[in-house]
């Protein structure tokens, strides 16, 4: 349970970072309805459906670069 709590805390920190906010804004601009759907799916506990919904959004090279930057931040 502690590991999940730590992972959630780390994800929230990333989402609240300037880079995380840029990524969220870009996702909303790309397809806000799909982002809302993915968030609702995740909130309902259907993480597989949320992943599938998000994967279609994350095909953009710009979004891929932002995700890689966030990944480096979380490990660096």
C-alpha cells in the first residue's frame, strides 16, 4: 500500500510541475474530450480503458517529447 501511495504522490508532483501542466494543456488542446474520458475511466478504476484512451492521444511527437522530459525529471 505504501508503494502505491508513493507512486501517486510522485505522479501528482509531476502533474503539478510546470512541465506537467504544459503536457496537460497540450493534451486538452489535442483532444479534451478524450482526456476527460480517460480521467473518468481512471477515477472509476478502469485503468486499462484509461490507458487505451490515452495511448491514442500520445502519438503526437510533441507530446512524446514532453513525456520523455517528464520521465527524465522523475528519475533525475
